[in-house]
C-alpha cells in the first residue's frame, strides 16, 4: 500500500507513520535534544550507504549524542522534508518512507536536495530499528564537506603524495 502524506499530518499519536513524521520534521526544526525520545532504550540504527561505514547507533544515549553534537561544519542548513511517501508493509511495525531533505545553505543561498529512504521498525510508538539510506554525497555537498569526504575515501598512499 502506498500513501502520500502531508508532512504536518499523522494518523495516530504513536503510529509508525506519526513517529516517522515527528522524526524527519524534528531533524529539520528541532528541538534536537528531544529526538532521542522517539527511540527505544535499545535500538539499532544503521546508515548502510554511508561511504565511511560508521558503526550502528545502538542506544537512546548514543542517539542523543548523535542528534545534539554540534556539527563540525561552518554552515547552517535550512531544510524541510518533502515528497514524503510512506509505504505500509505486511508487518504492522515496519514502514518504508521515501522523502528528501530540501532547502538552502543559509550562508551561501545554495539550494540542495538530499534524497532518502528509511526502513523503520516501530514498536509501542518507539523506533527499535532503522536503516537510513541517505544520499551522503548530496549531504556532504550541502554541508560543504564533499572534499573532506573524498579525502577520507582515498587510500592513505594517495593522500600522502
């Protein structure tokens, strides 16, 4: 089943759909210190397409640190989630959400779009598992970090030349 949703909507206080919408709107608008409240105490959040292969986030406290750490970038992104499509699955705990973060860099006016697909398992109103497929190249470009990402991906022998 495929349903198109208004980003400001939701169809239940703790439905998977509502939890997802609170998450993506919160990532854009804050408050960031409350975002970890959307997750179970023990959870499993991965970014399978991240080129640097970071370890999964396994607890609410790790997610709190993730959401509240100051970005190491000198840019401010004004963004919102757009083109949200939520697919219900045969498992009532699992949804697949397609969307993009869209906005502009406050300091430069540069527009950006970062496509995403999240596969979430939400139990009792809390995220217990999430696989976040994000276009990390578009994200690095928006944050002004594309060159540092490329440097991190080069073999050390190339960087030392």
